[in-house]
C-alpha cells in the first residue's frame, strides 16, 4: 500500500506532489491526460517546445505554468492517461479503481488527495444540446492542445474572466467573434463594492489585466450585446442559427458555432463517489465539499484541495495545495507540529489576501439567468437520458420526492455523464417546484462506476 | 466549426465511418473530427438527437464514439493513432437493431 495517491496533475496536484516529496512522503500522481499541467496548463510542455507562436497567443497566464509543469521529471512516480472509475474508503485506507494503458487495477493508499480541479457550469438554454453549441473552456482546450480556433461566423455568450481572456487569445490569433453576448450579472452594488475596493488594493495588477482585456474587446469592433433574453440555438442536426433579445430588440445570426460560459465550479464527482459531505454555495450556486481549513473532507482519509475543494483559481489552488500537503505530512508523522505551524502561518495569510480578489469575482460575476432553467425556456435537462424540464417538474410536484427519487422516476442523471450536465439544474428545478432551498433538496448522490468500464476490464483485475 | 491555426507537423491518418481523415499527432480524436468538420459524433437514445463534444475535458460524455470496435469511447480523451477505425455511435438505436436481427436469426434457427 502506498502512503498517498494524488488525483489530478494540475497546479494543485503538482504542488502537493512537490511538497510531500520535501517531507519524504511516498506519493503517486494520477491524471486522466497523457501530460501533466491540468486544463489551465494543458499541453504546455509540448507547446513550449514546439509552438512558441501558439504560446504567445495564449499569453502569460498560460506560460506562467512553465516552472510548475517542469517540476515533474522522468523519475517522478506517476500514472498518466489513467481513468479513475471508483473511489471507496474505509477506516484504514482508500481504494481507487483505475484503468490505464497497462491494466485495470485496484490501487490501495493510506490517504488520497483529490486535486481534480474545476469544470464549467453546464449552460442550459433552448437548443443547448445541438452539435455546434460548445463551452468556451472546451474551445480553449482545443486551442491549447491542437491549435484549433473557431471558424467565422460564430457567437460567444457568457460572463467572467475566462470569456475575456479567450476572446483576447482569439484576437491575437486573428479571429473575431461575429457577436459577443455579455451576460455579466452582478450582485447589488452595495454588496460587491467593498470587495471591489479590497481587490483593487491587494490585486491592482490582476484587476488592470482584466480591464485591459475588456478594453481590447470594446476597441476591436466586435458587436457587444447586453441584457440578453430568450437566447435560443436553432438547427436540425446541428446549429444553424442563434437568436436572442437585447434591450427589447430581436437579433439573429446564422452560424455553426456558439460558445458559452457561465463560470467554473468544483468537480465533485469523485468527492461524491467517496460519500464526502457537500455544501451549497448560495451566491455562486455550486456544490463544494465540506472541508476543514487544511483540506480534510468529512472522510478521515480523503483530502480535497485546489479548485475541486472551492474555486480559488490557479494561484489560490497552489497555496491551498501546499497547506494540505503540509498538514498531511504532519498527520503522517513526517513533519513536526512546530514546523508545520510555523510554515502554515504565512500561507494562510497569503490565501486570505488571494480571497479578496475571489470575493469580488464571486459578487461581480453571478451565474446568469440566461442559463438558469428556472428563468429560461429550456426544454431538455438531462441530455444523456433525454429527460425534459416538464418531466422533472411533474415528478417534483406529484410525488413531492427528493432529488434521488426524481432520478429513479425519470432517469435524469442516470446516463454516461452521471448528472454532470443536469444534476445541479435538477436540484434547482425541484427546489423551485417544492419551494425549498437547493441546500435542502440536496444533490444527486455519487454512483459507481464514475466512468464507464467494460466487463472485460473489470474481470481482468488481479485480486490481492 | 474549427480550423487549424498551426501547420500539421506530424500528420497521422485514420478512418471515420470508412472515410480517411488526416490529423496531427497528439490530436485527440475529438479535436481531429472537429477540425475535419464532423458535427455528429453519436446519435442519442432518441434517434433524432445528434450529439457532439461540449467540454473537451472528459466530463460531458457528449463526444462518445466507437473506436476499433469498442463503443462508448470518450473522443476527447483518446489521441489519434495511424489507421484507427472510428465510427459514429448509434446509441440505443444500435441495441434495438441488434435485438431485431437477433430475433430474426433465432426465428431462422
């Protein structure tokens, strides 16, 4: 049995590995991708080597990961390109079910650190399931990993820093969105203003960077629309037309690609698989695992850090990962209480400072009503099993059931994605129908396997 | 939908529904198909639903295809290799067809 299994080789996972190494804790790094770096530094090692032009277009926020990804050398114990389909815990250990190019195995570790990062909040609206409607993060991944950029005409819709960054990366690639539907929807000024001031004081350069991105978009001549309503994607087999209303006027554009974004949320699939308790973030509308200040979940041997614990961005993820790794080393008896506490203090201070910016972003970029199934006219909620909003509403009204019963009755969340795309929306719809809070309604419980595996793979596991 | 902004330094060819597609080495199957203008990766449980990638990071499962005879493969997580045989996945339609053909066969027996 190994001491620690680290899931995810992004900023958090790489930091945990490095920090545990300092305290002689044996750890195995596992990731789904063939290269380390996570989604933010996706393909960075390769691109630095082969595609300096692409690195320039992706900008400093991308190449900033150079030091981090190069910390991983050939000698590092790691398991890349491995698919994790199970995570179970007992009092003494955790067991990961995983499939790699080599084999399918059950890996036992004393402790696990989940660093599986964030994902984009699914954007549900009328026609969102048509091919050609894609997430901005997905499109950015295509650019990082393969140098792909959208073909004009195309429309970008969403809000938040990632949208501005991506449009800037496109402008640097000589590509211009046909329209940008800005969904920025802020909390009451009196709520965000105090945070805005603190963010400006502590992070003026990052705020300026954001303003620079916005300014460039405004100067580029891209038509920008605000107060978007009735956003609709139309087409038969794939997207042909996007329509919306802005300031009471109807607009439509013929295009084959619509890129959407509604902020990022923690990826909780593995936390749910391990039955860790989750909490609902009322302002940002997402579930995040209940953690102590060091990143320990409600399960004694499951630590969760980085964005998979709480959205803090890459820099925050690195600080949190160091805190988690040190605390874990202390628990394993490899770091004395005194030196743990001594090293912890400056990190906690740094994290507190980082959160000034986070609190501002949380209040300024709220999840948009345009993508909220309660506020819009979306029909299909569960894409895998083709369950409509009406079916979920009826199940919620008639039998006044909980979310997991609604799943059983309608099959929503039972498909391949295990509710990644519909889970939070199903919760919102039930809460609305039953006039309860989302926190009270709860979330779709984790079901194994997290990812599909064949009977052959399952049967090939060697016992012991 | 998408175009390449860099030359293909290391071309690899594979098949999609028996048609040859040229991609760059290290492209995921999903990136290669999108760059080739493919819009339907699979048909959903209802025959009218066409599906294509959304998230590109392994969460949404909208990019499922059949690869070398194995169905339910996440095209965004698998890199192309020479002569790989990729096909549109026909969701439950295929299961229905299989059942029908099995029934026909058993009648013939």
